[in-house]
């Protein structure tokens, strides 16, 4: 891969003592005054991201010293440099990233030292979409690009039982909080988009989605769908959720619960009679309950626990697990809240919930360990992988040794 044609020229424009934000400010200003070179950067970034689509990479990383002048990609869970893309200097990767940002986005990046932004461009009659995140690493600009799937998976292909899908469907339950949880890169957005699409196709209603940034764009089908992007259309997830109450919504989607204020707001809007979907960075249903309650001061936790017991309907925790053929498969844990689980949450008997999930298959519930065992029995994953990705390894060992 050839270098940018203007790299040496641009290098001369930057004082040698300028680093970090100051260096990026000059690069951004220079690109704004040299449209042809800015377009060259955009074309090169598109080429790299197109390569990611060809390789079925989930993520692309570039820039800052850690990347060692290479482009890194995560393909089926494994991250490594893509050697045939060649090498890029820090100045070049700075220019590639900054070329895609508007002047306003650049200013937010320089002020906040981090920025989430959407990347979309036409390709082969379709649209390629990525979620970009840029940040400073050792006083240099680095970036990650998360590939957004071209198509939406349906609930059946995700292995979500019909009983649980119905609880997520406005047709069957008009209110309640649905949590989709997992670590970064566990497919939460894919699941959330499948749920939104199901409701969009089956209900005549209004969906307001607050995103950071907007990833998959849902066009209005039976539902009126509005997307509001944090930083562009709305100040924060919290503000977006509060404002949505004045927009006559039936379903409110909050991209992520990042702080106590947003959690409190999501609980409030659900308690007011709306259906809400959101995500959380936790690895199990029980961890999700503990995490939500622990975000608040001790004197507020009982009130939060009672409100959570009132509004929570489904919590689905998930992981992407490597298969025997080197790909990835979804492993999930599903909690469907009934009166017994509500009582356990209110009475601080959270530890009892795992056993309720174990015995709750008729209600569509499953523990992560049970689902991993099923994947192993189907020949999709190895026994060792099942153990490695389980939350409760003792229980996993017990399950693997029983028929």
C-alpha cells in the first residue's frame, strides 16, 4: 500500500515541538485548506475499511505508538496486524482519522480527548457502516472502527426462545425494561437491533432510539423510528431519555447505561409506563442486578432495588465464543422476571436467582453454563472452550460430566 502523497509536505508544516492536540489541530486545519489531499485520506480510509469487510473483521485499529505503524484487525475474535496493508506513520493515521471528522467533531475531540462518530459510505450498491472511536494514546491520536453488520439478524437465528421474544415485543407486553448485557464486542448491538427490527415490523408504534453514535439505521416500517445521536442531536443518554418522554414514544432505546444518572432515568421512564431497551457492560444476569444497585449510594439502594424489581422483565447476557472451525457463536444467559424473581430482588436474595434460571427452561430461561453445554453437545465448541467462557467454572465442570 502506497503512502499518502503529501506526507512529507505536511510534516514540514508542523513545528517539531508540537505534539498531541496541537499537532492534530494543525493537521486538521491543513486538511481543511487542501480538499484534494483530504479526499485522498478519505479514500484511503475507505480502502482500509473495505478490506476489513472482505476479511469479515469486527474491528480495525490504527494510529498511536501501540499499533507500531500497522493496521490491526480482529477477525473471528483474534486481533493481529494486516501485513499486506503496509505501514503508516503516526502523521498519516492522524490525517486518515481527522479527514473524516467535521470541524465541530474535531473541536469536541480536542476538548474531550475522545470522540465517538459514525462512518458510512456507499459500496457495491449497499452502505458500509462503522462506529468510529478516536482517542489519545501517549500523546498521539489512535482510533478504532467497529464494523456494523449490513443486515439485521432475526430473533430465531439468535436462538432467542419465542417466549422471551414475546416479552420483548410491544404486541405482547406494553411496558418493562429489557437489558442486553455483555463485555465490549459480545454482540449486544446485533441483538438490540434484532429486537428493534422485530418491533418495527410487527407493531404500529413510535420508537425513539438514543445512540452514541448511530450504528444501524432503522427505517420506519410499521413503526415511526427516530434516531437521536449523542453529541449531535442530544447532549447525553440521560437528556435524550428524558426528552423522549415528551415525544409520544411507545419504545425508548437507550444505547448504553453508562452512569447512575442514566440508570435512574431509564428506571424512571420504564416505571412511567413505557417499554425500554438498553445495554450494560456486565457478564451475567446476577452481575447486572448487583451493578445497577451498587451504582447508587447506600441510602438509595433499597428504593432502586424495589424499582428495578418492578420494571425489569428480561435480562439477556451474552458472549461470542470461538467455534471448532475458527469462527464465533453466540452463547447467552436469559433471565425472565416473574413474581419469584421480583421477590428475590426486593429481599436481597440475588443468589437464589441462578437456581431459578437453572430450573426455568419452560419459561425460556437458561444459564450461560447450560447454553455452553448445549453448544458443546451440538459440536460447535470444544469442552475446554465451554469451561473457559463460563462464569461459574465449578458448575460448568459438573454439567460437562453429567449426561
